């Protein structure tokens, strides 16, 4: 049987609560497979009829994505970051598109927290990724809510 190799890993991370357990797991995987890692941070915008609300500023989002990549680099991993804004209903498609462009052989999704009404309206991100991904998908567990 041929061993599975992941030379490119895309990591989708939403916030600090996702990153705490995510970084050591991804660092371990990347070292074992000598993989290049792309950290994709999604800066969420909440669009209402009156305004577009930012959950974090553009500089905060870039600092966060770069910080995750820097933690991986400090652990000896070839990592870089890509931070973009997104609409909640397009998040899974955004991740899949980035994975395709990067040539990801594994997608790691940070802790996926249930959003109740959000998931009922826009669908579950993990389920959409599982059905749409052309490569394996690792869903990190969510912390206590």
C-alpha cells in the first residue's frame, strides 16, 4: 500500500479560539509530510439592510493570519498567510476555491462552532466542504461552548 503524502496543506482558521489547538496539530502534520502550509483567515463581514458590519478590522485580520503563519514558521514549517473578507454565505466556496488555486492536498478547518440560525440559513461549512472538496478534509473539534 502506498503511503499518503500531503505536500500542500490549506488551513482555514476563523478566530483565536480556533487557533489554539490548530497550530500544534498543523505544525506536526506539516513536519511529518514536509508540507508547505497556506493559512487562510476569513475576515467575516455581516451584511445587513442598513450597513456592512466588520467583525474585525482589516489590520486586525491581517495581523491574526500572519500571526498564525508566524507561529508555524517558528515551529519549523514553510507557511504563509492569505487574509480575505467574505460574506457568510460564500465561506465554504471561498475555502474550496483557495484550496484549488493552492493545489492543496489536505484542508484543515479550525474548530467549527455551531451557529444555529446561521447554519440553517447558509448551510453547515463542514458539510459543504466535505461534499465539495477534491482532497481530504480534517475538521478540528470545537472547544466547549
